[in-house]
C-alpha cells in the first residue's frame, strides 16, 4: 500500500466514548500532521510531529491526544468529545518539516459526535 | 499574520470551458504558494506549487497558476475543464511560521 492511509474512514461516537484515529504513511517521511476540516472553515492545523517529537500543538483542547510511536504511524486519541468536534480529520506527512516540503494527505476520517 | 482568501465559494462551468479560480494571500515577503484539490471522499492532492523563479507554474491534470506579486494573487487556471475536475480546490500559503495556511476552498461544479 502506498501513500498515506487513515482508519477508520468513518466514525460515530458518543460524547462519553473513547476512540482513536490511525494514520500510516508509506513514503519514508519524517514529519506527520493532524488537521481538522470543518464545513465552511479553512483546514486547521492541530498537531505536528517531526522525527516522532511533537513540535506543534496549535491550541488544541486536551480531549484530543496525539501519539507518534514511530515515523510511520500517527494516532489521535479522542475522549469526551463535543458535537462541535464533528469534522473530517486529515493526516498528512512530509519529508521534513520545512516550508518547502510538500505535504501528502490521507483520505481522512469522517467523525460524527452524537 | 499570513492569510489566504478564496473569494469564490462555488463556481459552475460547462465542460470544455475555461476556468480561473482566484486566490489572494497576505504576506509581506515572497510566499510559498500551493494549490490542492480534494475530490469527494478523498484527501487533498497537490496540483502545483510556487517557490520562486518563473511566475507561471505548470501542474498536474493540465492546471497552471500565475503568481502576481503586485496583486498578491496566485490564480489557478485550466483552458478546458473536464467533468472529472469537479472537486473542491484549496489555495495555501506558507510564510515565516512554516505552517501551511489554507483558504476556505472553492467548490467547482462541471455541467456536461
């Protein structure tokens, strides 16, 4: 499998559930990203990992908890979410974290919080 | 702070017609500019990018974009649109924060 994959593609959860989103990149990249895409709003950068270390936390609420166990995998752990957290969550990777590095995106996980 | 404006939320064109999607950015120095496309149910795919040099940039799928510093614009063009081009298009800029800042997107609808 090539590129950036995300599982699950769709997720419905209650406000008291705990779930995790998974992202895997097969490109040999060193940087990985989580974005939130809500209707009518620009993509919002949530977290950036470079060489498995978190280098950016864009004021994201603590109910979102990222984990990067190695350079190929990125998780987003979710707990006690709110309905306004319903969105498309996109993972991306790039060779490094430099501004000239192209980011490659996965297909996203469509999250619905009831 | 850097920002990107895509003035057109929704554009409809006939198949075979020409297309121009507008993008304006706000950044003091020379920005790094990108256009991405998102088909339904898919992630974002890079169409083209501009870092420096020739201000007319060629991309995939027959798209091109022109960087105009005087107008702070990076408009995307295609001479003849195909039905498969129907998607959402995002302009993005990277400035001195090294973050990719996206516009709100333009949804393109193509009629046969």
